[in-house]
């Protein structure tokens, strides 16, 4: 058992046939009648706006499990016809936090955590409920293994405890890299650590081999059955200790992974080509509020995926007057109108080929510094700046502001400055 685990950990960089590579985006919000000859340059991943970089990372390999984002998500949108006209009047008619509720860090922990150690903050998220759950599922899996095998009297599979120490060593090993797992228990001068004082090598390898986050005998979450319950517990703790303020942001994140997994992604343009993709809703200072793990394609192909991702992640935070910042994979007129109905602003970059975009804005050829914008009858503004940057907003007009940059004054739309702030 010990040798098998070590070999698995140190020799897992194999190529498998189950990887999904990037392909064309299949999203029903793309306009089939889009005019490609007039399309701005959408292939750039960043827009350089006078040293203000707008992140515009478009992922073209997102087709989620069918019905995964259907539950508890109302995807109905207004059916009235969209008309476009000049930008007039005040768009910012949504009141932020109308009931004056507490936001930010939970006041229950501000005073009592003032002099606490880092481990105490860690315990806010990996609390006793999480540890008990991990220990229970690990024990359950161990019993399943014990019952399915003939074990010797001295088998180490008959002994179990120390989940907190095990997780602590996992975190520490991520910070201090060794060539081999067993090197953490070596007594040589160059390798010696305090790891043996926390847990023996045999004990660590035993728990590692049996570590589990879900019940193999109950299939509740499809491909994510082994981890989804743990994810739900962690997200509940994330939301327990912090309430987002007025700005939130949705984007993708990738977790490097080279093991065998059917929904492992191959992203040729990323630093870590093999990874697991995660959709995250974050607030300021990069605090993660909610996230969903991308579990790969299914036979039934979903549509309006980006639209449903946003509504699912934003569901607890609607009708509060917040502003959501997105890149152009998520943004659309349809999404902006839906969020407006839920008293939530949308600010983001926009693909030129989305449905319902005003052609007079998208087709217009602009010179450096020029701006053109149009407002819909549903209070959605689409703005084009410098002939390359297309933005959508339900909060701003086409107002131009002046910003001091070193010895020069730069003019730019207010929505651009707000987007840079919200996405950072």
C-alpha cells in the first residue's frame, strides 16, 4: 500500500485520452446574422487603455452539464422589443443597500479575532463540521476497503484519527517542496524537518490513501459526487463570515491537475495546460464568495451557459443594488436586462457578435479618443471607445472624465475607469 501511494504521487504525469480540448463556443446568445467584416479585434486578451489594462480572458471551452444550472434559477427575460437611441438621462436609479444592512466582515468576529493566530482564521472555514465530515467519510471509505479485503492482524487500516494534523501537513507540503514524499521524514541534515513530530510517515500515507470527501455508495451530484458536499460546506462558511459590498466580479480560475479525470481541461494558451476549471464570484480583495466546478461536457448540450452561470452564482446577492463586473464571455444585453429586473447593475466588456447589439455602435469606425454610445428602452447602454473596446453598462452614461497620469491628463469614459476598478 505505501509503495503504491508514493509511486502514484511521484509519477502521475501521464497523458490520458479523456482530456477535453478547447473548441468553439456553443452559446445561443451569439447573433447568427453578425457582420464579420465589421468586427473589432476580439482576439486580444487584454486592452491597453493608457496603461490601464482591462482583463478580457475569453474561454471558448465551456459547455456545462445539462440541467446543472437550471435548479432554482429563473432564466426568464423581458419579451418586449428592444429599441436603441441616444444616451440621455440618469441610468443609476438602483439604490444600493436600501435597508442599510451590515456588509463586509461579519461584526461577530471583528473584535474577538483581533489578536488571533493564523490557524484561528483558517478554522473559520475549515471548522469542526468540515473536519468531522472529512473524518467520517474517510473512515467510511476505510471500512469499505477493510470489508472488501482480507487484512493481516497488524494491518494499519484498522487505526484512524488526526484529520486536522493531516490537513495541516498537506498545506505545509504545498509551501515547502521536497523531491519525494518520503523526504519529509528523512533525518539527514539537509532534509530534516519537524514533520515526524506531527505524524509518522506510515500514518500519513495511510490516511492519504483513504482520504475521501463523499460517500461512494450514494450518487447525488453526478461527476462531482466525491467533492460537491465539501464544496457546499466551504461556500456556506465563506458566506457566513463576509457579506459583499457594492462591487462583485465573476471570472474563471484554473487549478493545475495532472491526474486522471474525465473533465480535466487542456488549455494550450495557459501556463498550466492541464487543469480543472472553476467559475468564481468574488468581492473586493479577491475574497471568494461562491464557486462552481466545471464538470465537463455531456451528451445533452446546454445553451445560454454563461447567462445561467451568472444567475446561479449571483442568486443570494440580487435585489441589493450591487454592481456585477464581467468579461465579454458573460456579458450580453439579455443578461443586463435580467439583472436590471433584479435591482443589480451590470458593467462589462462585450462581444461584438452578441444578439441585440446596436449595429450603429458596433459598426462605427472611430478615431483615437472618440466615443459612440447608444441606450436601449430598457436602460442598457452599449459604448464603443477607440474603435476596439466595446462595453455594456446599466449604470453609466457616455460621460468622459479626465485622469492625471504622471505629467499628462488622459480622457476616457467613466465606465472604463469603473470597470478597471471593479475587475481589480
